[in-house]
């Protein structure tokens, strides 16, 4: 009830696979069509799993760093290594 959207979370990055989970976004059932839902910018980082998931926005990563990471991912799949 009162759910018209869901959030997708990925976890399990320290292993050879990941887990994708869908969570209902309660309080979105009365939305008239699509619109952006504002979120606070929260830079809180946990080096280990704190026991809960959060969907807060954060600062955008540097475009150069993102480009290098994307290239590394592409290269790992081209050579069959699959390790970034």
C-alpha cells in the first residue's frame, strides 16, 4: 500500500558476486506521474556494513576518476580477467 516506486540496492562487493535487492518506497503511492523526489546530501561513509542500507544522495565522484574506473572495467572484460 502507498507504494508506487521501489529502490534498488546492490551489495556484496567484496566477493565474486553481488546481491541486488528491491525495497518498496512507502509514501509514494499518491504521486501523479513521475517527479524527482528531493533527498538530502549526506556524505556519511561506513568502511564496514553498519547493519542498514541508506538511499541518501552524496557528492558526485570526479569525472576523471569515473572515466578511469570505467576504462578499467572495460579493459578487464576485454582481456577476460574480470578483476578491477
